[in-house]
């Protein structure tokens, strides 16, 4: 076994926190730097690191049981779908249980990461603007991928002359900004449906516009959270079989999307990240949310013209158009990111940069947290010398194969560049650990 040298962990959100716990349990020395004053990342409402996208009414869309870290499950008294306050409290208890808080440097931002003689020089800046550079054997990047808002590209014609308000969902916090307004929400993801539902209760009118249709899944099937409705073993079935049975269940539970006035999806079920909401369809059915096609242009004042030629007077536009994956501390020459594509072996390892690892940079059909925990365990095995990586050629081939499979599986979109299936990906990581461990 190789004696590991110190590791740098960037970020103390859910992924950085589990990286701290795993390395601590394995006796691997580390420094963890967090820009804000508390742990929790995206799940810390109004996080003073400025990167959280949480709004007051936010609840998870994966069930409590599936989302928990295996090293410290969520309490049984938590609801099936906890809110952000529950999750932040859970993280606090997790950090206390494993003695992590005192090992994290808060109010400290990583501003530079550069390779140096087979290791890594990491430059950090404290709250007073003082900078310091230290050398590490490895770097685990865990700064998240839901903090740098992506606005419509290109902007809609006339957007600059629109006299109403335009915000990105990243900046949405309280429903009072919706009250008494004619609100247009652009998008059909989870944030879009949550905000549209809130607006439908307190806004003067609510319109939900979208470029393409989507499958809206209920949070419960047969009285169980939808991600617990089928056993994990069902994920071993061919995708076409999984799709068939899920489509049959949804047909009985909610019918077709077109039954509610939503456009027919231009893709098959499970070919795009699902939208999970138990309220959207009923609010549309009650007439409290009007469905619109994509925005065509802003035509002056507060008027918005849609792709079907209709127009509406709008006071507030909320863009739910996703996020860019960015690493301000990594130069383009160190690790290039283009169109949200990350050239990573098993979505973790930077092939051409030994010692550079990424935690939680996946978009699973399921929760991220258990996956981040498994990724951290695999990295710990690599750091301790209990596992080896394949050759560079093999790793590059796997990356190419993954991109090819994702291109066939999911609709073309910057939203579907880091997708994984929850249970199959966990099995993939476990197989990777066993396979390379045998070659050590």
C-alpha cells in the first residue's frame, strides 16, 4: 500500500463533504476549502458563497432513502421528499458525526490549480484577500455544476427592449416576486415546474413556455416514491423493457402529456432527464397555468410573441434554462470544458492530468449524493494504491464510447452531456474498483 500524500478538496457541498468523510475514514490527509462560511453548497438556502440556487419552497425530487449517504442515512422521521432545510440540517449532523467541520477552511476560495512536477499547486484566497499557495499530491474538484446560470443562447430578439423583468431561476428565492404579476416561465425542468406552480397560486396569470415537450412524472406511484416503485434489480433489464413497463404505469397513473395540453414529447421516455412534479398537471388542468410553445421574440414594451404566433403581455420572465459547467480556478490549458462536456474516465478521472479528480459532475436519473460517495471511495482506493487505472488509451476509448452511447440515448442538448443511470453507474464504479484492484 502506498502512503498517500495530502489531497486538496475544493468545495464543501454534498460532494465535497462526502469526499472529506471518505478520506478521513481511510486516513488520507486532506485540506478542504469552502468559499462560504458553512457546509451544504446548493442545499444551504441563501448560502453566503453566492452559489446556491435553492429557493424557499425547494424539495428534493429523489426519495430520502435513495438520496442518503450510506455512511450516515437520513433520519427515519424525515418526509419522503425532504426540503432544503432538512437537507442542510442533515449535512450539519453528518459533519458533526464524522468531525469534519473543524477540518474545513471556510471563507476561503480556490483561485488557481496548476500542475507542478507531478503534483498540484493550489492557490487560495481568504476573506481578507490574502493568497497562499500549497502543493498537493491530488486535487478533488467538488464545486458543483448548478451555480453558473446559462441564459438563452442566443438571446431572444427584442429581449433588450423588454420593459418587464427578466431573471434566471438561479436568482429566484421567494414567491413574492410573482405576486400579482403576469408570469412567463421558460423551461420544462424541475425548477420550471416548481416556479410555475408557485406562480399559479399568487400571480395574475402564469404561462409555461417550452422548446420541446417532456414527460412529467408523479412523485408517487402505488403509494411509494417513484424511484422506489421498482426494485434496483429492475435496472438490469434492457432499457426498452424498462421503458415499456414505466410507460404502462404512467399511462394508468396520469395518461398522456397531450391530455393536459402539453406538446407530445419528441423523444422516448428515458431519453431525456425526467421532470418530476405531482402538481403541474393538475394546475394545468385547472386552467391556472397556460402552456405555450417557445418564445419567438419580444415585440416591444411587455409583449411576448410565441412560436405559434400568439402574444401575451408579461410582467416577469423566469428563464429556467440550465447551467454552465465551469471551473474558474482551472485554466483552459489545464482542463478544457466545451459545451458542458467533460472528458473524464468514468466521469471522474482527468486522463491527461494525473491526480486531478472530479466528484459529483454527473446528472443521474436519480440522486447525486450516493454516487459522489462511491466516486470518493474509488478515488481513495487509487490514492492508497489499492487500485490502478487502465492505460491512457483504454481510458480515452471509454470516454469515446460513453459519449457515443449518450449521443444515441439522449436528445441532443447541453443538458444531457453528463447523464448517467443511477443503479447501472453505481455498479460500473464497483466493477471498476474490483477489476483494477485485481491488477495491483
